[in-house]
C-alpha cells in the first residue's frame, strides 16, 4: 500500500553539496514521503522502488528537464517590493527617508498590505525562492498579514517586524517600550501558528535607527525564544560614518552589535562590504552569517564584499536580493550579480596594480556560477540554520525544489538550446540566462505550490487571519512548552481541513529552536 503523501520523480537532479562543485545525480529515482526525501535510487531500480513504496507511478522528467534545490534569499524587505525598480537616484541614508520609510508606513492600510504581500510572495515563488528571510515593516499588524500570506501560499520564511526608535521620520518611529512589546507579540503570533515553515526573526533595522536600550531588549527577546536575528552591518560609507559619530566608543558596527548581544549563530547581517578582517573573524566565531547582496551593494555599497575571502576566514555567507535596494526579486539575477561582483574585484585589483599582469592573488576573488548556486542554496541554508533541512538533495532533507524546463526555445523562453548540447550545458545556460519561465513547478516541503501559472495552495491552507485573530497574538505558547506541535506543509497540502487538523506532528527540531547558549564571554567593548 502506498503511504500517503508519497511520490517519486525519475530524472536528473543538480545540486552543490560542496562549494565549487556542481553534482549531477543522473537518472535517479528520488522518493518523497511526508515532505522529506526518503530514498535516492538508481534509475534501473525504478520497478523495485515503485513496488516497495506502493507507488501507482514514478513520474519521469522529459529530456532537458532537471530538478535544482529551491533558492534561499537571505535578505528581502517585503514592503519595499512596492517600489522595486524605481527610486535609484540617491544614496542609502537619503533613500530611506525619501522612498523607503513612506512606502513601508503605507502598509498600515491592511487591505493594501494583504493585496501587496500576496503579489510579493507569488513573485518570489515564481522566481524559485522557496525560502526567504524577510524584513517586514515597523507596525505590528501588517507584519501579521505578511506571515499569513507566506503561510497561505506555502513558502518557507523567516520573518521579522522591523524595530526603530530613533533617527527615523516622525510618523514612522516607535518608542522603545512599544517596540519591544510589539516585537514580542510578533514572535508569539508567528510561533503560535505552529507552522514549521515560518519562523520569527528579531529585526533591529540597523544601528543608526536603534538605541542601545532597544537593541539590548531585542537581544533578550531573541534569547528567550531562540529566534533568528537580522540587521545590516558595515554596509556603506554614509551608514558607517553615522555610526562612528553616534558611537565613537566602539571601533566598528560589529563591536556595537557584540555589546548589544545581537551576534548569535542565528544572526544574519546584510551587506558587510566595509567589514574588516577582524570583524569577519569575530562574526565567524559567533556563528553569525553575512547576506551577500551584490546588486544592492552596487547601488549603495561603496565597496565590494569579497565572498571567497570571507569564506576563507570561516564566515557563513548566503545570498540576498535585498529588494528594493536590489532592483530584482530574482535569485538567478543575484547569482549572476555575485559572479559579476567577483570579477569587478579582480578588475579593480588589476587597475590598482597599474599593470597588465593578472596574478594568482587577483584571481582569488573570482567565483563561478557553481559557487554562486552554492551561495543561493547551501550557503543560504547554513546562514538560516537550516542546513540539515534544505539546500541539497539528500535523504532526510525536505524536498524544496524547482523543476527546470530548458525546452522553451524561441520567444517562449529566455534562451535557445542547440543540437549537441548536453545536460550540463543546458543547465549552465539556465543558471546564466534562465528566468521564471523555465521554472515549471515549485515544491516546498514536498508540496507543489506552483505549477505553470497556478499557485496551488492559494487560499486553501491558511489559519485565521491576523485581523480576525488578534487575541492569539499574546496568548501563543513559547517554544519552551513541551507540547508545542508544528504543522508541516505536506500534511496541509491535501487541503482538506480534516487532514490539516489531524496531521499535526510532534515538535520539529526546525520549528522549536533551543535558546542560544553563547559560551564565549563578551570581551572588551572597544574591540569586541
Ligand atoms: O539596502 C538597505 N535597505 C534598507 O531598507 C535598509 N535599512 C537600513 N539599511 C538598509 N539598507
Ligand atoms: Zn536591507
């Protein structure tokens, strides 16, 4: 008898278990049960495996079709999707005031928020982003709508309510106590959903807009609930100079964050273009990751983030679109930008040398499309503390995957394939030239959430909406409660309410993180 929620695909799966290599699992049968990969067998074992799992069919991919792990975007500003592609004329600190704060503030209109966030999540899923680390906005309620939208459409997300209690505009700021109270409400609301795909994140916007009191209070909440943390670090000259003026007693942004208790193994810091080697080593010791956002670094960054150098110092690095500082929601675009960024570093070094000899030292920063794909999958999973759950095709991991079709020749697709091109060449073309048209199916936790133009879960798997359920905001259980249970998408996806309510699994490792235990004592203030 076939177990429920079991299916299998026979074909070629591309992934990057190690940095720099692209592995092809050619002609394998991959079996997914209850959202997880339970077996990867050779193609010739199809009949035996089919019988063993009682499968009515093993679906075979067509020639030119491949699976790749879903992309993990480690830095997106959800409300900024509203103006993505516009407002690129000013530096960061001015851009925040001119475009960003007014746009984010407008999400207080919850009807508008609901409409915009459904479009946002659909756009990201369509582009292959199965997991995103989202910044929300300042006000509590729109962030609940964001969480509901992610839940409803079946994406995986780490989501934060933005906190800011200084240096923002008068109508887009909170006082410290209210900010801390709402941050905790947001955490309990999100955890109270008991949805293993969605985790809350503590989100001090960046040092200029957060008082030490706020940052310390937020660190305490993160510790209490074992939450992820996200912020921006050493991102551009304007921001770094502002922090130096506000906090001359600290040597760097990293030193400030350290003192506030915000550097943990579940922290992701965006940008880091102006981090020193000492800063990087310190973040690495803490297990903190950097989200490399090459496109927005080109717009705002003033400097290059050197991926290979950071990795060589032991830092965890993921990739981010940084919508809307980055003007594309596509993680394929982010991968290409990461490659271009690395080649700009090489060109810069050559220019500085004043010569025409490219040295091995200059080559060190160059990354390939394979390394960029690693950043978009495994690197992101490591940054989000999900490396045992997603990022590659391995038994025991959850099936977050994209079905890529490279057969769309002519104007129906973004590139052409010529006679004699093999699978590896077709796949490379997809990474370098492909777009959402090539992504014909999108899977999260073993559930097809998008096929063709259709979002298959839309509206079928949402619990009570944020506005209907404001009581739950304060009454949700903390993760420490032993009876906490998490609902997997695989259980929800057969979309009957009955199945959804019956199939509630025991507390999942990924859903109920243990509080941080930082063993290293904080050292001196001026350094770290
Ligand atoms: O690219 C960025 N986008 C933002 O919204 C932001 N806020 C602080 N620093 C930022 N950088
Ligand atoms: Zn950002």
